[in-house]
C-alpha cells in the first residue's frame, strides 16, 4: 500500500500499538467508511490476514476476552475501549487528510462514538 494512502505513516516496530495501526492501514481494501461504520457498531472487520473483533463476535467454544482484539498476520493484541476510540479517531483523521472529499461522511460516523 502506498504511504500516501495510509492512515498511520510513521510506525515504529517497537510501537506497542503496531498491530492495530497496521490493521487500520489495511482498511482501504475493505472500504474505509463502511469499515469504520462496522467498527463503531462493534462488528468485526476482517480477512484471512488481519482483523478487528469484539467479544460479541465470538463463536461457541472460542476463548472469551474483554476489550477489542486486533489481529495482523500471526500477531494479535487486545486493547481497551479508550485506546480503540483513540486509534479509530486518529485513523479517521489520516483518512480525511488523504481524502478530504469524504470528511463529512467520516465525521458523521465519528459522531456516533462522540468524536
């Protein structure tokens, strides 16, 4: 993916939030606005390599977790709601920077989480 379309451009490999930031950078493949709508509604967005899921997405027999789980290739991390919202807002600001024509649509979605 080209750097000029990434939500998080400068990411250190030592960043504690590397996995969610890499996930957000892939959202252009899913359709950014439809993806953030699903995330705000706490619905999973995923493909075979990465994803973001919520406790309500679990199938029978899966290990329960609290928070929001991000997966990128073979790594995963669970973050709290505050961190999730902060990352989502930051990703949206990055998207708006590269796609100003969609600012109003993105801001409407963010209003649903108080953003």
